[in-house]
C-alpha cells in the first residue's frame, strides 16, 4: 500500500492522526507534570507512552512501506515477551532449558501461518500441536520429577505471549469484506486502541475515585471504581470508533464491553504470575529495560477474544 | 584496520545480536566513557560474559582492551589460540605457575603500562551457573602495582543460563550487565583490595536484585 492509498483509506488515516495527537498530548503532559512535580512517580506512565509511540510508528511504517513489517514486529514482540516470561519464571526446571528452543522455533511457524491466513492450522498449532510436542520432548528428556509442572507451564507461556499476539497479526490477513473499507488494519487499530485506552481509563478512574479494592491480594491498585469507570468509558469510545469495524451499533457496544473486561482479566492474570515469583508490580524498574509483559498484559487476552468474536461474526 | 574489524564484530554485529536476540541488557554503561584506561572486574559464568563486556566498549577502547584469559584453555592448540587472539584481543596467561617462572601478573602489568585496559574475571573459571566463587588474588596484586588505574566492578547475571559451561546450544534469556562506579585501590594490602572488589560486586548484585524483586 502506498501513500495515495493511505490517504484514500479515510477511516484508518483519521484514527492514526487522532492517535498521534493523543500521544503528543500524553508526552507533553507527562513531561510538564514531571517538571512541576519531580517527586511524582511517572516512570510507568512514561514507559507506556514510549511503547505506544513505538507501536504507532511501526503501524504507520507497515502501512506506508509494506504490511509484512507488522508480522515481523509482532513476531519480535512475542519473542521478547516469551524470553521475559521464561526468564522470570521459577516454575521451570534447569533441565528444561533446551526445550525452550522448540518454543522459539514455534514463533516463525505461527507467524507464517498467520501471514498466509491458514486459519485452521493457525488456531491449533500452539494449543494442540506444540502442547503435545513439548510434552513429548519433556518425556524424551527422561527427567520425571515435577515433569507435570513443566508440561503445563511451558505451553501456558507460549499461549500468553506467542499465541495471543499472533492473533493481532492474523487480523491483517483477513479477507476484504464488501462495504467495509478499513479492513484488517482497521480491526487491528480498533482492538489495540480500545485495549490501551481501557488500561488508561481503568487506571485514571481508579486514581480519581478508587475506594474499594477488587482483588487486593493480586493487585492492590485495582479498584471497583476504576474497573467500572474504565468499562463505561471504553464502551462509549468503542461505540464512536465503530467505523473501524464492520460492527453494527449494538455489536460495537457489546464488543467494546467484552474487550474492557478481557483487558482487566489479562492485566490481573499477568499480575498474578508476577506476584507468584515476587516480582515488583511495575516489572523491571531499570528505565527502558524489559517490562514487556507489563506492556502487553491486557493485549494478551483482548487480542484472542476480539479476534474470535470478529471471525465468528463476519469471516466464518 | 584492526579497530574497524573489531568495531564491526562487536559494536555492529555482536552488540545487536546480544541485545535483540540473546536478551543482554546494560545498566550504567555510561561509566565506560568517563575513563580512558580501566580494569573491568566482573563475575564469570559463561563465554557470553566476555562478549557482552567487549560489546559495551567504544571504537577506540575496543582496540586497547584485553580480556585476560586462561592460556591453558584458550591456548591449548595453536588454532584455538589464534582464533581467540583474532576475535578478542585476549591476553593469554597461565593459570598455574609453570617451571619457567613466567609471571602472569607481569604480562598484565606490561599491558597496563602500555596504556591498555584489561577485563578480568577473578573467579578464574566459569564455575556453576549463577554461583559466585572465591576471587583469586591476581587482581589485588595488579592494583597494588598500579594504584593510579581505575577499576570498574561489574555484576553480571543470567549469562549462565544462556550458555552454561559445557553446553553448546545457546538459549535466549534476559540477562544483565550492571556497571558499578569506577574507583581506585586505597590500600597496599592485596587481600584487602580483592575483598573490597568482591564486596562491591556482591553489593551491585544485591542492589540489582532488590530493584526487581520485592
């Protein structure tokens, strides 16, 4: 797709301009906020803004130059996420070290399936093929002490990182539908934007009104007020952004509501994984290092949920 | 030529490979730019350690920095010795005293006098992954002789899982190179110098773990 087509696709062009505007606003806001109140802890917010900039730039590059860039970018992102989760995981034994190479080999295979749009293979490759294959490789290794734990932890790690993010790439391989211009790019923008904005509003409403903790043992900052406020805001925004999707008015409300809930689920699931090994809630605190799981936590669930809703409604 | 070769190997190829694929992350790397000559003292778990430290160096530093390596391991055959020297600028020393009385400290000292920098792993060998062994006293003798040369303690973690001793298959894991602040040896006592460095590296490790875990 070249620049001329880019400007022709008005839906996508509009939302990209909106996103860049929001990012400029957020960057300036946190910069000035940090200057006025140096004691405020804005590391998490600044890191988030930085990763949004990266996402937005990769997305624009992919549209202007070649869509294949997106597949590589999501592949690299899931690779780094998998590396991070296997590094911090203490539930895998030292003898499983070599098994990890199969997980890394699975990444290009999964993204090639996504690129070619082989839907049936794509949905079973990690949950079925890799699940059986990894279990078998663990058995061949012959170390049976606590083998069950490795058999469940390693495929779960693949699911949370590679399987989930590859759905974002598959959105781009969906066929064109008559009368729906934005296409896979629109769907991708919709789910990523709605997920991130949901994170932001759950956080913001929680800060403003938060009183009642929702699951204090996992995530002390999550409150009922933040959760409900986030869901309402996200649902309303999703309704206005439905031009990126083939959804009807009612569908857009329901889907945005479901994404908001799924985002919350992803957030607390990853928080629980980290809590289990005593990792700090904000991930790695060295600025600019790691913390990829923190960036993709909610996306890991929303991508899969959204993909299957869209697929079953419009593409099957 | 030599510096261009090393620059391409380390800064262009190795550094990007380590950061993007292997998962090596640097902290406080800027300390290297503040000093012309230094001795990097680090804990040792894997061959990745040397690669990670070399990749941190600048264009000019690469040419004049020598990792100190065991001659009885890397110099076992002429080919191994040639490859080691070609790719790493290594200074090969004998870990065990030999009959000719060749003193490893003298070789290191000579290269410091020339104005070169050194990379030292005072644990001597890679040992078990993620476990630190007692430091050997060579670094103390060296710093006693050259109190005007800065040493930089470096704590590394995670490399032992990427490529443990005896393994050939490299598996990516997040790993960290944490540079401490440069300092000069204060005393004349060899043991005290070694102990001071060992404690500094352990302290870097403790502070690092604390920044990640609760």
